[in-house]
């Protein structure tokens, strides 16, 4: 009997959906998706190339930006196979193992990006609060350790998710609303009690994006307090101007994520099209816009 159950578990197939429409409509929809992916990948690769080849950019702010670009590249690469597979080739089927692998990397990279945004807020705080000791505090070895801790933290928190989903038997229709796999949606396909998954999913959100956003807010409170103590109006504006790009990136990352969380918590399955659109925005917009935002504000990154 156990062998039969194992066979059923391994043969589970999920059907991905995405935006409604016929095959011809999906071909047209694929055009903006292809465009966004090309811009995202090229933009982040250009940032990595410029930072690597220009010794004057081997500073904490640009190194953190390079880490962010690597994370954004990972998110784009992770979602390309299923999103473009649906709209270009009408390929909707995904196996359980492939689905679990995709959701693991999506959540891992999003958690890592949240940590990096926190580190970048800390970088701005040190640069404004103690500019004379900025380079001595944020040394290259220390930055490398901070980046490693961000990845390890995400790994420890996200790693249980696929194992919690792997233990289930799936007896529902197994049709996912999105064009990619997420923990929240896959667990609803299970025919067993998912209370543990719900609690752990909430725990991961609070421990990652919830805690990070709170610490980022506190960092900016201290930054604002420091800036307001500067007597020179010109220096005050210059200090605030160094934070504009980071604030824009924060809004791009956290706004759709918070909106999705609110809809999932209080919408109770309503507004499916809005959830799909917000999901695309949460995954595709930050990798697309982050290089554009920083290249507009930082002249060294302009070609």
C-alpha cells in the first residue's frame, strides 16, 4: 500500500494557468513578458559588469548593489521556464518535484532580496551617520560575511517548505492560478490538514519580510534623525538624495508583496485576476526596475 502511495505522490502533475485568454491572445501577451525578461537580464548583467570592471566602484554600496543584481537575475531565471512556457508554447504541466524546486528558489531569492535591502539600508545609515569611518566599518570581508549570512538565513527558513509539501497527497484538481509555483497555492491542493503549513508560512513571512521591513523602517528613522541634525540645508538634501534609489527599490519590492499578503489574508480567494497581476508585479517588476532606478540616480552606472 505504501508503494502505491509513493507512486501516486511521484506522479502528481500540476497545471499552471496565468492570465485568461486563448492561444492567440497568449502569444501577444508573451511579447511584453519577453521584453521584460530581456531588459531585466541585460540590465542586471550590465550592472555586474560595470561594478566588476571599474575599480572605483569597489565600494560597499556598489557591492551590495551587485548582490541585489545577482538575486534579481536568479528570480528571472527561475520564473522564465514556466511563464514563457505557458504564453509561448502553451506548456502548462509541471511535475511535483519541479514545482517544489521552483517554489523553493523563488521564496529563497525573495527572502535573500529582503535581507539585502535591509543591509543596503544599514549601508546608507553608516554612510550618513559616520561617513569618516564608513570604509573601515564596511570592509570587503565584513560585507562578504553579511551577504553569506543573508543567504544562509534564507536557506534555513525556506528549506522546510518543500519538505512540508512533499509529505502531502494531492487529490484536488491541481490547477494553479499562477504561471509558477508558490507555497501558499500548492498547499491548498493537498487533501490533508495543512494547518502546519499555514502556520509555518506565516512564520516565514513575519521572520523575513516582516522583521526586515521593521528594521528598515527603524534605520530610516535614525537616518532622518541624523539628517535633520545637519545644519547645512545643502548637505541635508545631499544626504537624503543618496537614499532616493534605495527608497524606490523598497517600494517596488514591498508594495506588491504587502498587497498580496493582505488580499490572501482578508480576500479569502476573491479577486483572482488581481492576485495574478500582483504576483507578476512582485516577481518581475523589481528585477526589471532596480537596474533602471540605480542607473538613473548613479552616473557611474550609465553607459
